C-alpha cells in the first residue's frame, strides 16, 4: 500500500478529473490524502480520500473558486501568495505523513514546490492540454497579451525571488507554467486531441478524460440542444436571453445550465426549454444533438466523449486554445458573435453537418482507448515502484 498526496486548485474543472483516479487508487487499497478547499470536501471524501483543509489565507470568490487575475504577473503573485500562506502547514503535514509521492495539479504550484523542497517524488496532473513552447502556439496570444506579459516580468521576478527565499527551487517563469519533460505527468486527454503531442517525452502520458460512469443510456435519436458556460465565467444574462430568442421556435428540447437561481428565474422561455442553475452534464449529453459551450477543457472532454459536436463560445485565452483545437479537428465550430441570429445560424450549421458528429465520435474513441482513471492509477503505481527501485 502506498501513501499518495494530491494537491489541486479550488476549481471544479481541475478537481473533477482527479476524483475517479482517487476512487480507483483507494479501491486498490492505497491511502490518498487530498490537500484542497472546503467547497470540494464532500466530493473528495466520497471518492475515498482523507481531506486536508487548505482554506487559510486563500483568495476565494463568493462561489468558492479561486480569485482570478487577468494578467500573468497577477496570477503568478496569487500562486506565490498561496504557496507561502500554506507553506508551514503543508510542509509539516507532509513531513509527518511521509507520502510515497505527490500528485499535484500543474497549476497547484504549492504542491509541486513542496515536492521539490522536501525531496518527495512528484507526479504532475494536467487537466488542460500539456504545455510547452510548441503547444503554446494554439493559445495565439494577442499583441496586448504579449505586451502585458513583458510589463509583468519585473513583478514575476519578484515573486520568484520570494519563493527562493523560502527554500523553493524555482528557476524561471517557464518552470512554473510548462510541463517538464522529465517529470512524470498525467494529461487528461488523448494523444490525438493534444496539440503537438509528438513533442512531449514518454514521461508525459495521455490517459483521456477521467469521468464517472453513468447509468443513462444514450438516446437512439438525439435532438436536444444543450447550452452551458460552465461554473466560473457564467454570468452572461444577455447571452442566455439571446439563446432563448434564437431557439424560441426550435422543434426539440433546449436545456440550459445558467449558473445561478437568479439568472434562471430571470429568463422567460417557451415550454420546450429546461432552464436550471446546474444540471448533470454527463446525463444531459446522452440526449444532446449539439453542445454550445464556453470551451472549458472539462466540458469539451465530456461533450466529445459523448460524441456530441460543439459550438464554442470561449471566455478566456485558455478556452480559446481548446476551442481552436476542436475546430482544427472539425468536431465543432466557433460562435462568431453573441446575437440571436448568430446563435440560430450556428445551431443550424452544426445540425446540418454530419461530418462534425463523425469527427466528435472519432475523438471519443481516442478518449476511451486512452484508459481514463484506471490507466492513470496504473501509471501512478508504476512510477511509485520505479522510484522505490
């Protein structure tokens, strides 16, 4: 039996893919200790892990998600502040626990840095695309974003100095952000979906989405339109109202997950609409003919796993990169503007193009063949044994 410590961001899109891996590891009689935050405690404990609360001094918003920064410098400062706020608690707990390895989300740098500081074997858990100088091309940063990065460099260097002063061996910005080819890494997508997969070493393993199994059988004929902007950047009442207007005469069911009770109550829609703050997305996708999504990696993985073609309306640069990859593989299209006419046009375009569904099904096959949570657990076991030998 191994002792395995998990670290993750306080974000559903980063936490959810790890839960089935935790469940698989505990089923194999390993002890999992999960350092996370109170909004995620129940899910983590239900997966079989011991929960360690890391709420202290973490910047959280009202929804229980980590406060976001729009620029790289601000984000690096936030990660540094969190690392240093949790330094004493994490290091003391790990020294007492003596885990066989740390599995840290690629952006939960406090877990990654603790592993380096204390000499504990590290496994990186990457819930977006694996990131290096080649795959970064899909992000297509604007001139404004590049200028912002340049202006942020003095602040970034200050944060790196702060980390070094506390014993964290941080080299540079890339050592914080990119996937190190020498670090054992689990990526929750397939090699076929990962951009520039051939540029990563064998230490980077693509296991496909890690999803819970559902009992709902996929509908023989899928006619529903499903719309969601995820759990974070979903406060867009104008967008959801435009969806109502665009699909007012749609002949099938329209299901919308709009984030909050207030946003749901404010929308007046015909009887063929089902509007909820949240839905069981995996179940809804079993009857969806298409999925209008913000392009978050978790949602895109779930949609394509269910063989559903996508309409993509990204809200962040990261989501834009995921959306571009879907379009490259011809499994979805971009929504070109937020208007009833554009939404109606996009829905009609997807429904009229069977090739999009065929390509979504091909990506789904690559996801299923990659092995999911079982493969991730096998890799973790193998890497632990490798270190012991």
